[in-house]
C-alpha cells in the first residue's frame, strides 16, 4: 500500500511540474480595463485586438514581473459612447467602474468617442491610472492637453494616428490626383461629432490655402440615413472628390446612394467606418467599388509593412473568423505588447515608473517602429515603417481592400470609376 501511495504522489508531482503555465495561472493577474463601445466597429475590433494579444502573451507564460510570470486579465465595460444621444457621463461611469469595481491596473482601448476620452482624462489623473488609447479618438486636443499640462495628464498615451496626421495623408493623395487628372473641386461631408467637425474645418482651411476650390461642407447628425441632398450639391458644383469624415455605420448608405447616382466625384473617406470593414463589399452589393478610406494604421488592411503585419493579420482572421476590421484592430493589439514591454522594463506596476518606461518605448510592431513623443505621449508617425507608425489608405477594387498609400507599403494604385473617365 505504501508503495502505491508514494507512486501516486510521484505521478501527481510530475504532472504539476509538467505544466509550463502553472505558476502564471496561479499568480495574481494584471487587470486591463477596457472601456469600449462594444456594439460599434471601433469598439469590437479593439476588444478583439486586445484579447488576441493577451491570449498570445498568456500562452507564453504572461508578464515577467518581480521574478514571476503573471497573466493579463481583460475586463470590458460597454461605454455606449458611439451610440446616438448617449451622454458622455455613461463613458465616465464605465471608466470609474473599471478602476474601482474591477480593480483595473491599466486602462486600454477607449473611451472611443473623442468627447468621452477628453472627459475621462481628469479621472485617469485622479486615480493615477496609465491609459493607452488605441481606437476611435482622433482629436488633436488629446495629446495637446498632455503636452500643455504634463504633470496632470502624463498617464494618458495614444498609440494610433490622429486627425492632423490624417489630413496630411489625405492631401498627399489629393495633390497626386490633382497632378494626374487636374482635379480642383473638393466637397466635404462630416458627421456631427467633435473630431469630424474639427477635421472638416481643418480640411476646408488647408484646401483653400493649397488652391483647391471647396464647393461645400455638409454636417450630418449621428444616425442620419439619407445623404442625397449633400450628394446632389456635390454634383451640381462639379466636385471631383468627396472627402468624408464619418464613423457611423450609416455611412454605407451614403456610398450606395453615391453609386446609384453615378456621381462623378471620388468618395475619399478620412474616417469612414463602413468602408473599413471586410464585409463592406457584400453589404453594399458591390456598390462600394472605388471607395477609398483611411484605416489609420497598417495591419488593418493586408500589406507587408513589417514582418509582423501579416502575421498579426492572419492570426486575427483565424481567431475571430474575420479579417482585421478597422481603425482599432492593429493598434489595440500593439497596445498590449507595448504595455507588457514597459511593465517588464519597469519591473513594477507603479504608474509613474510605467509612464517613464512607456516614454522610452522603441519597438518594431505591426505598423512600424513604435515610439511616443515624450512630451505629448502621441505615437510618432512616419511614411516609412522603419522610422515610425505608418498609416494606411485603401481602395475597394473588385471586392478587395487594396492599400494605395503610403507608397512604402502600397499594393496597388488609385482607380477612378468608369463614369469619371469620360
């Protein structure tokens, strides 16, 4: 009997020591609080990106901290901040609940709407919670506030591009179209939200300075479902490009109306949520052909920006049964890896020390070399993935998302619809 007993003990010990992630699973998790508008693209794609990275990191043992391996744990609360009519206070309640009730060590992802993210900054300061925005928020005011009031807002970082960067990328393409086809008339359509209104005004101002004829500026409320009046104005004014700033799903209706009208103006979205998604072609019954949109960072559409780009792209598609879908996919994924890197270098969860290490971040990721401006905590952009975070503008061509900008990662060139070639 004793022999059998000792044999059983030996077997049990052997099983325990054979489990490589045992200590990590037993260790106290590092909680990532994610305030996301989960019913909308920029919420669910961020959640998927974050969870994919966490699963990969935990599968390898977790985060090395204080001589042990600790797993990440994801806590998501729906902020509803992309829903029409929902007050900013809903997002603030979600952030505070993640901090106080869910005991989040860090905040990742959102809030997603610019107004909500700006309103949450004092909360993050109050609780000294390091936050990395990775989706939605495009307003330049976010990183400008960090730079202006560093001591108060130093816990706030953003790892994806912002509106001024997008404006620059758009005009690089507009200039190329002007030189090639003689385009000169620009019509602007924007959603009635902070980042879109602000960006539309900037586009208008910059266009006029660059010699463009701005033929109109139309603002539509969130949830609008008929854009025919604006499109008719664009047609009557002989506009050649329609610049669109919209993160609402109803933007698909705008593009179907554009196609049905055979409007001789190229739809060029700076932010255009509906067209970013892989299912856009099917949803519009092919009427999304020729639509262009900026998906902000490489990896949200297929390209070979870095060796990691398609590795992420394929892993996301395999895990979620859909290709990376929009603005928040690759940036949310990378936010987890960048945070892990900073925690391990700091060897602590102390917010001030993690902030210091995040400021020293210099890693090659899915969309290029990732570094933060140490004063504003905005990710540093570039047209070259070897030098900074690279954006992506794609065009729908024959049912596929073709990257057309920047040239360093492009897989094709911009095409015009046949009714514009007459």
